[in-house]
C-alpha cells in the first residue's frame, strides 16, 4: 500500500508539473537573429564610447543588454532549450564584460572580452538561421528532453532522501519528503507566472532568483551530505538511532530533508514551466505533442525513481550512506557553480576570467576565479574536516 501511495504521489507531482507548464504565459516566438543583431550593434557602440575613467555608462549599457534584450526578449530561455552549453557560456561572458566595465579596466581588455561574447552571440544566432521543425515528432522530442533534463536532478535528490529515511528507520515519515516536493509545485507555477510578467515589469531578473535558489539548495545539500556521511558506519548509526532518531527526525534534520526536496523540485520546476511556455509559443497547434512528451518523460522519471529505490535498499549499509552523501555533496558543488554564474550574469557578483579553466555546464564549472575558487574550496573542505578529525583523535 505504501509503495502504491508513493508511486501515486510521485506520478501526481510529475503530471501536475507538466500540466502547470501549460499555464506558463506563452508569447511570441523569439527572433534570435534580431536579438543578436541588436546586442552586437549596441555593444559595439558601448565599447567604442568606453572610458576607463568614466565606466558607468558602458556598464549600464551592458547591464541593459543582458536584462532588457537577452533575457527580456526571451532569448536566454529559448537558447537554454536549443543549447544549454552555449547559453551558459554567454552568461559567463556577459558577467565578465559587466564586471570589467564596472571596474574600469583598460579599453583593450574590455574590447577583448566583448569580442569573445560577440563570437558566442553570433554562434547562437546561427541556431536561428536554420529552419525549425514544428512537426509532431520534433516537438515531442523537445518536450520529452525538457522534462528529462530538468527532472533528473530533482528526482535524484527526492529519491535519495526518501531512500535515506527508509534506511534510517523513518519509513513512516517519508511523506515529509513528498510534502516538501509537493509544496514546490505551486511555488514553481507562481514563479513561472511571475517571471513572465510581474517580476520582469518590476525589473527583477530570473538569473537573480535562480542564483539565490541554487545557493540555498547547495547549502542545504551540503549540510545533509556531511550529516549522512558521519553516520555511514553501522555502529555509529545504531548508537545514534538508539537515543536520537525520534527527536532528530521530527526536528531540524527532518525539516532539512523536506527543505532539500522542496528546493530541488522548485529550482527545476520553475525553469521547466518557463521552458514549456517558450516551447508552446513556438509550436502552435502541437499541444498534443507537448503533452505526449511530458507523459513519456514523467513515466521514465517514475521508473528511474523506483529503480533508485530498489538499488538503494540492496546496497550495504556503509556504501548506501556514503554514496548518498557523495551524491548530495556533488550536487551541492554543481549548484554553487551554477548559482555563481547566474549572479555574475546579473551583475551582482564580480567575474574574473581564467583562460586556462574549462567550462562544464552540467557540473556548474565556469572559467572564472570566483566559480572555480568556490567549488575548489568546497572540494577541499572534506579533506580539511577529515584532517581536523584525525588531529583531534591523535591529541585524544
């Protein structure tokens, strides 16, 4: 009975997310070539007029190009469907140009960064030169990939946390995980609606909201991963359970588990609603193809969820707890990098390019000192904590 109840809960979550996607405000399809042409024209003029002693007019112009043109005209969202990698690269370069113009760097340095951004924008523009197929199969595949791409991370977090509670002896409280995920659904819908109208009219940026949400999710996952890892040894867990499971799983830890599920689904759900709104805007008359893609993707995610649950129940105790902790920690590191990219693009964080650093969008790795530094520090933190633990043991 519990298994069927959980299946219905997860299925309803995914189906509702798909249904809510249709509520996203669908405007006109994005004219990417026109957006690129306007950004290029105004960017060239801004760089030509740039003065290191009076950098604010240029910084203001590039900020306007990002918020009002690239994001405001819907190209950021549309490009995120066509090429997530290219979209992230452009965001990183926008952050770099914005930061450099605000700092008043030499004109040659700003011009070099602007040329890099211009090249990437031109590459994005070529994606709009090709005729876009709006047949049933093409739209179905786009719809399928949107929910699969956006839903995998949320599914991994929710599935891992639910399996964790079961292995921890709190199977009767798994509903809290689903409740946290369920709360995120109406929040995702409201956010998607707000970002298509109300917040944009007020000058708010989707990048700011995404960046803050990612960093909050990273903080919660960071806490949970260390908490789980400390209990990976069976004897430690049994000792902890003997005296604290009832209080801990009804207080801070239970709230953190529900919060992690909520943030994971909310972060993916809000973006998914916007993606489907954009897909519907450019696929008039193909609503059935969009619905079919959502249904198939939801079925795949539900199946993956239960495979994850089955595998987790069969793993050795230490391997399960350690593996879950590593998974959540890895997602936290990726979220930190992605959050920093969004805040840099919005101009709320400085950006110092690193020519030698790679860019891996799926892992949140971007070639900036701020992003590499933050993620590197997070990767070193477990080693520092382990060294501190060993030092304390040696002294004892």
